[in-house]
């Protein structure tokens, strides 16, 4: 009985590992597909908005017919059930915490924007100030930074900002409205939610932000001037470094359900012209 149990366990382990490997390879193909979609979108040029093909999520779809199975056998019970789902999300639809530091100094416009966001969400301002100072310290690579060896590690994901002064509860509250990107990146006014618009645009109240969201539902903003007109603010309020109608960074989420195994991954893509490259890729909980 012991030998039988070990044999059964070995077979189950091998089967589960094979399923995970197959799921991983399918998700690699799905990521390449997402890169192709973004490359074709760049070929057409123009702005980035929620009515474009990349913004349409893929609902869970059956992939059994694409697997290497004997389709002539007529025994559908032998076909392994596989379902793929995923989405491409504009990473610049959320406020970029990396914007808090410009060069070797804390960016005052970005700090004011995040101050409004923290007030809106009821989060402690002291954590924002600590984060800004720690980020400045971590990102300062100049020769004048004599204590650079003692600087905290530069984050690569938003979850790592707990190292720099944010509490886990604050990070959870910020997650729908803010993110961390590897470079300074403006907020895309065509994809941002009302909370981010309200915090990012000086002089814009929540009612005005909601009107912007409603206005772009009938047609996206081609320029910052058009966005300013919809917001009812001066065009000078919108700055190129803080606001945009295009996007460079996209987040790709994919999930494959293969038999009894579920594998989910999240990736960050950077698009420069028609060059779309993967910055990082990680396994996440389904």
C-alpha cells in the first residue's frame, strides 16, 4: 500500500506540473498576442482611449479545440478543458507615484496632486511626506549624495512602497487610483477615473471630474485643450509632464484554467513607437 501511494503521488505531481507548464506556455503566447495588439494600435497612431481594441477584455474562452488532441476520435471526454481570459489595462490611467521625484528633488506639482488624493481618500499625509522624501533619497544617484550607500532600494512594484513609508492599509486604499511605473509618466485623461482626475487637475472638483468622464464617453479627447474644455478649466492648467491623451505603459493580465489547474500572470509592457517590450512578468494568485 505504501508503494502504491508513492506511485499515485508521483503521478499526480507529474500531472500537475505538466498542466502548469502547459498553462505557462499558453500565457506566453497570450502575452505575445497582447504585444501584437499594442503594436498594431501604435501603427494607426493617434490617442489612446477606452474605445480601442486593446481596451476590450477577453472573457473566459474555451481553448480545447486548439490543444494537441485527436479531434477525429469523437470522444469529447478525452479533450482537456482549457479556458483563457485576460485584459490589457492602461497603466497610466492611475497616478504614477514615480512622479513624486523629478531629478534629485521632490516635484511640487506631483506632491500637490497626491496631497489632494490622500485628502480625498482620508489617508494620513505624514505617510505621503515620508514616501516623497524616501523616494528622493532612493532615486538620487548623483555624486553629491554622499550617503547614497545607505539609501533604500529602488522599488520595482507598487507593493514594495511599504519599504518607503506607506502602510499596507494605505497601499490597499491607493491601489485603484495610483501605481508605480519605472519612469515618470503623465496621467492619461482619456482613461483615468474621476478620483484621479479630481486629484490631478488643479481647481477641478469631483462633479467636474465626473462630467469629464461622461463627456469622453461620447468621444475621447484628441488634445489636452479638448480635455481642458470638457473640464471647464484653463488649458494652461494641464501640463505635458503631468497630463496626456496617450499612453506608453500597459499592464497585461492573463489567466488560464487548465483542467483543475489555474495559472494567472501579470506583466508590465512599455511601448515606444512600434517597439513593445516586457519590463517585468510575475505569477499572481488567481
